[in-house]
C-alpha cells in the first residue's frame, strides 16, 4: 500500500488478483516466528456485499469501514494505508468472486479485511512489517429466529467490555475473545446476548457485538431515539450511524447520543415510557430486545408489543438501500 514493510494480499476461494496484490489464499499466512507477534497486533473490519433483484452487487457505505479501519490501525501502531486503494482492491475482489454473493434478500457476502503485524520477532514493539488481507464468506441471517426474532439480554455488572482510555472504539481482535465467556453465561441464563454495562451507575453501552438503541418517551415527555455516545468505549458502527442519519432525516422524534443507565431504563419501564429497545450491527442490521435479566430479576421490554414499528421501519429502509430496491448514494456498485 505504498508503505515500506506493508504487503497487501487480496484473495478468496482460491482465486487471485493480478499485480502486486496477487497471492493464493493458501499462501496468505505462512508459518513463521511472527505467528506470536500477530496476536499483539491484529485488527479487522466487517462489511457486506448485497445482490439485488436486478442481479447487481453493491457495497454499503464502505468508506465508513475504511475510515474506521484506519483509526484502528493507528491505535494499534500498525502502518497507515491508502483507504481508497484498499476499497478498490475489495471492489475488484468482489467483482471477481461475485458468484459467491447469495441470490437472496436474506443473505449476503461477508467481507473481512484483516490487518496483522508480521515482524519476525517475539518482542512487544511497533512492527516494521504487516500483512493486510481480505476474507470473503457467504452468510445467512445472523439469528436463526430471523430478522425480527427478539433476543433476551443478560446484564451482568461484573463484566466490562471496554473502558475509558482503552480500545473499545476500535475493531481489535482482543476486544472479542473475552466476550465469549460472558456470551456462554448469557445462554445458560436463558438469554441470547450480553448487555454490557459500565461504571458504578451501570451505564448501558453495547449489546453483544452490537450498538444499542432505546426508543421511548424521555423524562421530559418528548419522544426520543437515544444511543450511547462515542466516548471511547463504544464502537462507531456503520449501521449505528445509518440509523442516526435516517432518524434525523425523518425529523419525527428527537435523536440523541447520550448516556443512559440501567436506572434510567428501569424507571422508564416502570412508568411505561419505553417503546422499543434494539441492537444494530452489520451482521443483524437490527435486532429487537424482548427482556433483560439484571441483578437476578427479569425485566420484560415491550418491543414486540409495539410492533416493533420503528425497528421494522429501520430494517426495511436499510435493506431496501442495501439490496438496491431504492436508489441511494450510500451504496457502491461493484
């Protein structure tokens, strides 16, 4: 990527691209001393390609992924890369392998750009060599219950996903492995996902690997869509930003980025001001929440009883754009 010591390799399903980006998939990750080093310096992105009824394949807001990956690379002390050049590599890769993009409006091609340090050393220092590559995989609906199947959440204050001054706002590999144990605990408790809390006041931050939204009447009596702010512990999701943009475009309710605590949510439930709670992310688009298990008590969330009208509307608006049913400058045709 025009940076000394950085090798860009793009490949999928055994296919290759010509020129300096050419490498067979089985040659992407040679075994060597850097295998240990790559665990220290590892980040990735998550994006998708969608096939519309017109058979055209589209990427959804890919520049936002490139910008986020660049920020993650800077935080991980990995070399800078040309965002537009990487995006063009991805576009060409998907064009070559577009037969892998499902012919379905409930499936897509998952795209995972990955960036690792490959310094041939066991020390902990800024790597002088790095490898940037892209993996493709067809995927179906994220939840087996379908796009509108509600999920239950375990809110366990003992566990923290991220903290101020850390890397919770970056897609680092190390942010995800520690969440598996909590996810397993949530399943054993009869839930599907973990609701991540932060601080002594139990601020609501994220749900599983998704951003979270609350649609309610606020304490002042105004209809509001609220999601936690980008304060360093929240991942700046592309779907999150898209929902905020749509909500502000509609102008039908206040759209806020501010902290909400479990105490705020429980008071809203008690006063019957809560309409919907849902997660958002690349994998699921939107995911309604049915209940929250918190401090030994199950709190029903009336998301499904309210339609869920807003969640469904967001899902339709975004998927119409992603699958090309409506024109939008948010998509990049392949």
